[in-house]
C-alpha cells in the first residue's frame, strides 16, 4: 500500500475508477472521452477532463485510490489523466465479493481523518459507517453511465471548504 499521510490536514478523497472515471454503463463513447483496452476485451473510456477535475480537488484533498484496479490505477489511469501516482488502498483478493471487501480496508486506511468517497456502488454499510464516524465523512454516489461530473467536483470542493472553515 502506498502510504496515506497521517499528518496531512486535508480530508481524504477516496476515488474509484469503474463508474467514476470510466463510465462503463455509457452506451457509446461520450464526447471528450477516448477508448482504451488496457486488458484485452475490456473497454475503458477515460476523459482528460477528469484529470483536471481531480487535479483541482487535490488542492483541498489528499487523493487516494479506492478501486479494484488498485496499483494498476497508477500504472494505467494516471498517465492518461495526467495525474501523479496516488496512494492505493489494497483490498483482499480472496473471500467474498470485492464490493463487500472494500469497507474494512477503507476504514483501516483512513483512520480518523475526514474523508469523502466517490463510487458508483455504495453499500448500506458504507452509509452506516459514514453516519457513525466521529469525523466528517461524505459518501457520493456516481452514475456509472455518466461518471464524475463538474457538479460533483464542485460539491466536493464546497464540502472541503466547509471543513476548512470549521477548523
């Protein structure tokens, strides 16, 4: 695992790839996106605009990969989006479905730092965890046919600014 900083004053932004940066449910390649085949037979569609949105959010968040892509996000996604390598939350590769394996690793990785989590599949336990944490936690559902939007990035920036104002 690339280490998440424990002394960074910014909240953490947990970033998923599929559905968030790769709007895999889009019927065709949206304007501003290009298709990639990093793994044979698997279409990935990415937009440089997402890199710009994430770069702007890096001013107020520590960006962290929370994706099944794990370290491959740095290998394949970062170069396309012109992002530096990001810390990676590693998920167990065995056991129940990956969706059910994300939360324990996320909990351990973020510790007691405030965080926002953008994903196209949030399970009920994600919301329960967020609601019961002692620090601010924002869960945002992303439409996997649309991906990350400027409106979502603006909401994230406003939330981080509110936290900074309260500090």
